[in-house]
C-alpha cells in the first residue's frame, strides 16, 4: 500500500473516471425497470389463468397448457435477464469503488478495474440476450389480426 493522495487533483481525476460507469449504471437501471415490468406482466397473466374459475374444458385444452408452459419459459427468461443485468450493475459498482480505492490508497488496480468492467459488459450482453429471447417468444406467440387477415376470437385479457 502506498501513501494517501497528496494532490486534490488525483481525487478529481478519480471522480472524472467514475462518471462514465455511473452513466452506465443509470442505463442499466432503466433496462432493469423495463425487464421487471415485463416479468410482472408475465406473472399477472399466469395468475389470471391459474387463479380464476375457468371452465373444465378450457383447463383441459392443449392451448391452455401450451400457454402456461410458454408463460413459465418466458418467466424464466425474464428472471434470468434481470439476474444477469443486476450482476452487471453490481460489477459496475465494484469498478467505481475500485477507481476510488486506487486513488485513495495509491494501489495499482488496473487489472481489477478492467476485469470487472469486462465482466459487467459480458453480464449485460447475456441479460440483453435473455431479454431479446423473451420478447421474441412473446411476439411469436401473440398474433394481432389485421384488416386483411381473418379475425380470431378475442381473449378476455391481453397477454
């Protein structure tokens, strides 16, 4: 361990270096907000299908079981996306803390900062991949009739 920083400029430089990860953290928070909204909608639809008094014929239908299985898979994807994105945010926090520790304690942490930032980026890529898969699955399973297509019976609630 070295001596504490003697120049206020070192601390100001650390703050400047930490600004970019802080903005990244803000972006990840926005993404997490969208992901948790989607997860809430999936859970609400699952509860709607499982907690209501539905006709026995509907519960026994293969369409009902297929929709529940699809919702469960989408729930898993959304939950995994949230977990990976949260890990990314945590690693960004470690990057920010490491930048300040490096300046305050005069310890060389370039490799730690680089590894944590790379890990954060990879976790965010994984989270966005899961999220993209969930959105793709949701749009593939829901069809909206247009004026040129034959109309299908409307369900009571949207999924």
